[in-house]
C-alpha cells in the first residue's frame, strides 16, 4: 500500500524550503545557514528529492507514448558542467556532459542524460575488465563497452599528444572539433579527460543513442517529427541511428542549426537588420505573398540549391526568420534522400531554432549555484578549484534530474503562467513543490 515518502525522515518539515533554495541559486553553505541543517542532511535530502522527482516524472511521462501528436518539433543540444577535482594527487577537473531535448511549442524538456553512472564504482569496473580481458580490447568489443576504463584516459591523452606533435600545433579545441562535419570519430571526447573521483564515466555514444531511442519511444504515435540540433557530429550520428525507422518511413526531418550567438548587442541589431532587408527584398520580388509564405518559398529555393551538391549534411543555408536570440540563423539538412521533397523540407525548417533547449540550459545556469558557468582562464581551467562547483559528479546529476522536473511541472511562463507540462497536456495545473516531492511510495510488500 502507498506510504508517505517522509515517514522515516528527520526534518521532513524542511523539505519544501530546502528544495526551493536549491532551485533558486542559493549557494550550499547559505542553504545550511538558512535551513539550519548539516551537510550530510542536505546531501541526503538531495538524493531523496531526486528519487521523488524521478518517480513523479515517470508517473506522468509514461503516458507520452500513448498520446496522439500531430507534428512535433524537437530541439536538442548538450551542456557541460564542471566538477572540482577531489584529490591533490590529480588536480584535473571532471566535466559532466549532458544531452537534453525540449519540445518547441510547450518547452517541455523530455530528458537530460549525463555521461556519468553513479551506481557503479570505478574499482569494480576496472577489476571486471582485468578479469574478462576487456583492458586489452577496443571499447566496442568489450563486455561492458559503455564504461571508460582507467587505461582509456592514458590512451586518449597519448593520442592527443601524438596528434599535436604530428601536426606541429596545438590540438583543435573541444568546440571546434566537436562541431566539425568531417570528424573521423563523431563520438570522440575532444576535451582533456580525467577520471571522476567517484562513479564511472559513460561513453558519449551510448548516452546519445539511448537519449534518441527514448525520444522515438515517447513520440511513436506522432504523425511527423522535426528535429533541430546544434552543430555536433555526435548528435547527428546518434539521431540518425536512433530515429532510423522513422526516417526510412519519411516521417522525420532533421537539421543542424547555428546562429551568431557571440555577437554584441549592436552587432545583433545589425545582423537582424540585414536579415530583415534580405527578406523584404525577397518579398518585393514575389509580391502577394505573406511573410510566412515568403519564408517557405525562400527556404524551398535555398534548400534546393544546397541539395544539388549531393553532400550529407548539406552546406549551410541562410534562414529568413531571425531574432535577437538567434541572429544570422542558418540550417543544414541532415535527412538527405534520393528523392527530396523541398516543399516538405521548407515547411519543416520554418520553425528552426534551439531556443527551447537554450532557455532550459540558461535556467540551469541561473538557478542552480553548483552548476553555474565557471569563470577561469583557458590555461588553468582544468586545474582551478571553482568555488561553487560540486566535488561529487553524482550531486551534479541529481540536481539536473531534480531541476528538469521542477522546470517542467512547477515553473510557469512569464506571460501565460502555464508550465511546460500544462502546455503539453500532461497536467492541468501548476504542481507545487510539496506535491512533487510528496509522491507516495509503495511498500516492499506491494
């Protein structure tokens, strides 16, 4: 039978205020002062909050695969979170990298999945690898291929040094390599790697494949799906594999999206002015069209042009509809077929953008003190102990799971006051924090 989740807890009356402080950018030490609890109590509460949030989400999101959807637009990207080094013997920070996808109309975040498994220890993984011979095998041929072994970190570091020596220059930085269309290994970890102080790092290919397979299951009753992704070779490869059957049936179109996000305010205004002038000139050449119809015709023409090159992904094509969040927006078609319907591709690309997932990632930075963007110079970023960053990657992952549920079910929009879950049709009201963490548990005898 269901029982109250707090029936054995001490300080259960402080659960709601602790959760509220955690998702409102209050540093951990200040939370301890405000709530009057000790560090161990707070970390136990975080673990409890994650369990309750996951149970709450599962109870509601299990309905997604049976819900009828027409045309679904999805935006996918990745974000990195710094974890402080846990030993003076190895002063290299560990980077938790998480992939997440948001539905465009509702803003609902369908999952955030990090490259880290706290449920198993590195010693256990290494011991099993030595017993079964995985240490001497390539990762894909191992019995547990998804985990990084200690020897993998040394091998990766040696390969980086060899590549740098061979080229006579520094290895390309992480972002440039990850965004390369011609990457020989789309899942290569391009940043300096070090083993986490606890738990085990999971290889990106398994995280990304699982993420897109889950999305495919969620929207199996959707008539059509359009997927917009950051320019990332790993995302592209995993998405095309995860949605393989839907792509074969012609029910999914996928695009890379890029924008000039590093511009200053004045530069953004200039970029938007250029985009608007170009669209107005196009509409002058095609009188009688509405702004939307003109944008579709624009996209149809530029997509037909880039498809002629026969490349997959296609070269970049300018998008006619830009805004302050995404100035200078361009798209690249990923679902290139023998016979392409440019009209269908143009209509699918009309809403191209990553704003839904960018908004979620920005909220993480602004609302979770442990996960805010670290400030350091490139030369010392890997060796700096950042004041607010966690020391345990499991805590970072727990906070990501907690915040996704709070974001979807509790935080309402500034204008319509509706939560993403309300817009998607999963709930009919904004869910209080007390209800989220008060999800009843089943007794072991049930």
